[in-house]
C-alpha cells in the first residue's frame, strides 16, 4: 500500500519545465493526490485552464484511478492519439506515479507536484523507499527516473567517475542510474536536459516532516 503527501510545484518552476513545449497532456490520480487536493479532477481542470491562459494547448486530460498501478499503461491506451499529439505529459501525481507512467510510455514527462514523503509496502511490515521525500523533485529533467533514490551516492549530477560498463562502483550487480537516465533521455531525444546543473541538495532542514505536515 502506498501513502504519499504532495504539494504543487511553484508556478514559475512548472513554467520553466514546460518552456518550449506547447502541447500538453495532463494526468491526475484518483487516490492520494485526490485526497490531498493536489491532483484530482478539480486540480487537473484548473491546471488546464492555467496553461490555456499561458498560450499552451491541452491535447487532453485524465484522472487515472491509480497512477502508480502496473495497469497504468493499459488505462492510458484510450488516450493514445491525444498523448501522441502532446509534446509532454504533465503529471499531477506523486513521484511514484510519474515514474510508473515514464516507464510505460515513450514520452517526456514533467512532474507538477513535489512529493514530500512516500513509501511502498512490498510485504507485510517491509517497505521499499521509492522517494526520499526531498520536496524538490527533479525527475522532470531525468526522464522520470529518480537519481536520489536509485544512486547509492544520491548524486543529482552524474554519473560519478566510478561507473564501469554501466554498472555502479559500489554494487557491481546494480545498473548505474545515470546510465539509465542517459539512455532514457537519448531515446526521447532530450539529452540536452542532462546539461542542466542541479544545485546541491539541502540536507539540513527547511523541508516539512511527516509529523508536522498538516493537510487542508
């Protein structure tokens, strides 16, 4: 079972992520983000109106029942033509939903939300961390792959000098996430996004903690 708390990215950040991309397909989710009023039907509709005011064309929109489900790709098939007409998918879900959609579609994705905390239950009492809850999601520039959770060093600019034949220097059985990011962006013809320098992460506070986060 997944639980996530999200908040919408600042307007200027979304504008920057969508710069040069005029045709947008918007995706929301009917679970966590609907409950937190960050990516349900009203929020998706509002986002479409906001983008229209900025001269962008919405090729379509949908609120998936569960964006992080393994059947997400099947659920999006009915919107195939609208998605193919879009330059980018603007995803109003948690980071796991963004990554799930990115894995199943050959399309550039941009997150509209920052995920504050999330965990996925893999068996009774055991959870895999799929998001570090950093509150500063960069997967819009990394093809929907999170380097913070997938890189042993948590590098937001990579790869490091130790990667060897696409494998991690710390765990030779693990694919280097920055190699995966490179291959993903190359496939999407978006390698220029790797040239953007990501500022060092702030590990010393300023981000909400689960115990102090209050939903409206």
